[in-house]
C-alpha cells in the first residue's frame, strides 16, 4: 500500500505532487475550516 503511494508520488510532476501531498494531509489532519466547508456541502 505504502509502495503504491510512493510510486504514484514519484510519477507526478512537482505542482501535482504538492497538491497530492496537501490532499493527503487533509485526509489525515482535516482543518476546522475545511470541516466547515464539508458540512456545508453535505459531505462528511
């Protein structure tokens, strides 16, 4: 599983890598403001 993430990370271009890392961080450590938006959208 971890190898898959590392391989996909290495295949991405630099800008995409930053967005990819940011989205992963948001999955693991959601910020209060992003939670507010998610509730508004009826997501989580």
